[in-house]
């Protein structure tokens, strides 16, 4: 079973953009030791933009997308070499892997990426993954690499996801603002944290923060993967987390029971529109695990094509998410119709607007 380790910008770079070489030395040494011991291990890293900014001598983080992408292009290769050098010193081979949100959202490229990563792990290689900022667009990104790490962990059915940051874990309040804040050592349900003031502070070069780490942890733990959020600046933390010892905040793995396709649909496929259903259809979807038929549809919202993911809702609640068998225009034509009427209008069409095998409850 695979171990996925994510290093945030606060771990990789100091606020002035320089590499935190001591932290990288420590984390890569621990990662190499785990790999040598036979642990299939994947590293997900932030910091390519910060590295590019440093190498280019820019005074501040750019705001324009093309400038950020150019900085990333400068930084990506250099950052990977920092990992490669340290892992090789620990007798572990490394491979650079760049992913975009589109790679994960498309089922074919998702499966291809999973197969490539599994092959690298079978060969004893440590994949070092980063988002391909150079080609990603502002609208189609992971948002930050916490979610990329969660997606990779789900893709590989990892045994453990470790999110390394520069704090000791999740606290009852933002420790930078509240001196009475206490470390939360164990989270059984991520929803238990909803009422707490979890900080959004991050490094100068980061885009995430503790809230994004908690959200990513909830995503992975909900898919049956244990998660640890812990302090990567403390030597030995990764090894402790990998061994199951107390380190930072642990999120218990929740039993999902979902096949890989439905996990991909739930977490990786973006929503392109919404289908509004009546209460009868909502009740059947929730209680019987049935397909969604056009007869229960009352409204179509958005512009989507057959094969896109859509959210299924009532007027006041989200029911789930599924793959549409019809485009928005076609769904508009057949909404409210009985199956016989649909087949009379479209003889070659599918009976279901969303098949139950391609639907997940919210």
C-alpha cells in the first residue's frame, strides 16, 4: 500500500523564496529510507513558482497568469533536481510527474496517470509530483497542491496521506492569534471541525493554508485513507507518521465502500451543470440506489454535454452527482417525460438520464 507525502510551500521555501535546504534534506532522507525499506512512496510538492521567482530575482509573487506560468516553467526543473539529488543520495531513484486538473478530470488520462505511477512504484522509483502550472488555466486548476495530494492518494488507494506543513497540526483555534489554542490529535469525523476557527494563514508563496489541508484530509479520509497533518520542519516527523506513531493531527480512515470509478466521479470530475428533480425522484435516488429517469426532472440548469458530470438537486438540497447521458439541450426536451415518450422521441436514446452505476449520493 502506497504512502503519499505532500510538502507545502512553507516546507519547501522560506518567505524570501530561498530553499529550506535543511528541511528538504530531512524529509528526503526519511523518504529515501522508507523507499529503501520497500515502502511505495509518492511525493507531492509545491514551490515551483516560488523557486522560479527566486531564480529570476523577482521582488514579489506575480499576479498575472502568464507571469506565474513562466515563473513555474523556470522553477519546475530546478525544484525537481533538488529532490532528485537528495533522494539519490539516499539511494532512491526519482521521477518527475506533472499533472493538471484536466488530467484527473478526464477518465482516460486519469487511468493512464494511475498506471504510470503504479509502474514507477513497482520499479522502486519515487514519483515527485507537481501541478503543471505552465499549462493549467486559471479556471482549471487543483486550487492548491493539498487537493492534488488527496487526488493522488485516492487514485492510488494509498494507505496513508501525510500533509507536511510548518505547524504541529490542526488546533482548536488559530494558534497565531489565540495562545490558548490546543492541538487536536485525533479527528474521527471532519465535520467535527466545522465550528472551529481553523486558520487560513500560509506562506508568502503558498496558496493553501490549514483550511485547505483539512478539506483535503476530509476528502481522502472519506475515501478510506488515513491522513496525518504534521510539522515537516521537525526532523523525523515523516518517519513517525509512516510508522503510525503519534505525530500531528490524525484523520481516521472512513469506510467508503465505493469502487474506483465512483471515487473518481465524487472527487475528481468537475460539475458542468445541475439537474433539478422532484421530491419523488429524490426519494428514490436516496433510498433505492436507482437511476434517474427523465420523468422525475423538473428543470435543467447550465450548459453541459453528454458525458459531463452534473449535480442532481431539489429546490433546497443537493442529492448527488452523476454522468449525464444527454446534453443540457436534450435533457430540456425530455424533462418530465415517461420512458416510453422519450423512446418515441429519441428511439436510440438511453432510458436513463443518469445511470445508477454513474451516480454518487452527496
